[in-house]
């Protein structure tokens, strides 16, 4: 099985991100090498969250998950 690599923030180089829903609630996520967003806790669902923009937990960067760098 191939290892999934997490993409990194282009500004501070960490992998921890979050997404928001229309209520402003946050869900911790990772973006993996094929651009797929996965919840940090596999028991949480991405339903209702905007996956077009991710926010970095380490700095002020936010944007399209396709713009993240690789490990």
C-alpha cells in the first residue's frame, strides 16, 4: 500500500489545516498528495463544510487546497 503524504502550508510548512461550514464551525483536516481533504479524526464527516478553501492552523494563510506544497 502506498503511503499518503500530507500537503504543507506554502507559508509556514505545516500540514495541520481546518475547513469551515456556513455557521463558522471549524473541522481539523489534512490535505493529502492527491488533493483530497480528509478529517484529522476519521470519525468526523466533511458534510456541510466548504472544501474549496482551507485555513492553516500555524499562520494566516488560507486558500485553495490545490495550492499547498508537498512534504
